[in-house]
């Protein structure tokens, strides 16, 4: 295995050591957005399961672009097949197979990308989701990957699942926030008709598995540091709670296979500010961090992001999370190897 694959498979092993995936045995599994951060780690956990002789399933990994070499090998180890296509294009979802378990993790998670493609962002969370429900086998279950941004504007920090935000359809990030809310409503409507579905409100997942030029703050800081200097657009006072991706995927498997509620928070417990994060990465890579005299904050960026993880703790016994220091070290190692290629 190459070093990129090693890092991902270590996470896959960690996920399998903490989540019981036994219910997947003999099932058909469909994962959309399979080349994204979450999708890669869903596949890595299935690859580890297969390599340990515990996995017997049919897997389809749906993605838009050709997978990088390390990911193609992980899919092969998982015994999966690759389905390539844009799920927002008419007719494409019809080519997907039926599945007992569907995880819809496709979509733009980077603010820059979903702001550049607002129509597709809405389509992937709505029309594509409707199409996926047509592929769900009787007594199957669908997990929709939503976002903590549905809480945007709410003063009730940390956010609990019954809370909701105060943004409107004219908000700068409305294409993302409102379509995720609509996706949750679609899942709720199917639940009312007896179909098993749930939404995972994912917040600030990070870790190995991203590509070059990823625009999320943490990845962008590391990329800048590898080039010599971290420069910020503002003073970085916003609060953030990051979640290492293996913790997020562990929770998602639990929601899919054990969850009874319609909505779950999926986040971490490591508190920081954007400023502290930049300084920490700068110290790790021994590069300067430069703050501007004036701020140019991205429109609509939340001032604080923190989820109440009580439901996950009470229902799934989730107590242990990878520390931010350890997660950063693994993510920096990933990006060092990635940018050296």
C-alpha cells in the first residue's frame, strides 16, 4: 500500500473497532459522494471489514469523477464497483442499483464550491435525494448527510437536534442551508409513509482524504503553511468545534444501523477559534501566521459552530474522540504527501 492508502486504512480500522457493522452482512450498500472526505472513510471501513473476512455485501461507490489511485485500490479491497455520473443530470440516478442501505453523502462541502454552483447544490440535496429513495429496497434504510449550518443564526449554542436556525432563503449561503433543510424534510416525509430514513447533521469534519486545493479553512491553512506562510482574511475570532472524520463516520454507521430518531448531530468536542487553529498549524509546521489590519470575512460565515452531542453519547455510548492535536498531525501528514506528488 502507498502512504495515502495507509493513512485512510488506519482510520478504517479505527472505525471498525468502535462501530458494529455486522448488520451489513449480506446486504446491498450504495454510497454517493464516495470520493469525498466522508465517502472515502465509509469505503475504508468496508475495505477493512472485507480484508478481515467479516464483510459479505454488494457495494456500489457512486462518484462524479475518476477516483485517485489510492481510492480505486480501497474500493477494490472492499469488493465494490464504481458508478460514475452526476446525480443531478436527468437519467443518471436511474442507472444506480437497488440497495438495502443508502448513504447520500454527495454534494459540495466547501463553501467556495457550493457558492459557485448554487443550482446543483440544491439539486443534489433534493431532486437527487428523491431519485435515491426510488432505489431503496423494501425495509431498507437511507441516511442523508445534512449539515450543522441548518442551525445558522440560532443563539442556542451548543445546538441540539430540536433547534433550528434563523436564516432565510435570501441568506448568502441559502442554496446550501435551505436545500439541506429540504433534504431533511424529504426524509421526514418518507418516514411518515413508513420508509426508514434519517439525517446526520455533520459539523466541521476534517482529516486525511481531501484533494489538492480543498477550500475548507483547516485544509487551506495547511496548504498555505506548506507554501511558507499562513495568511488570514480576518482576525479569526469565530469559534469552531472540529470532528475528526473517523469519529464522524463511526457515528454515521451507528445512525444508519441502530438509530431510531429522524435527526442526529454528528460533530466533535475539540473547541478552538479560527485564530488558534491557524497558530497551532503554524507552530506545527514552523511558519509565520499573518493577520490582516482589516477584516474581509466570507459572507454568511457563522460566528460559532458547536453541537450538543448528548444524543450520540446516550444512544450510542460515544465518549472517545480523537484529539485535535492528533487529528491535525494526521491531516498535515496527508497533505504533505499529497502535495509532494
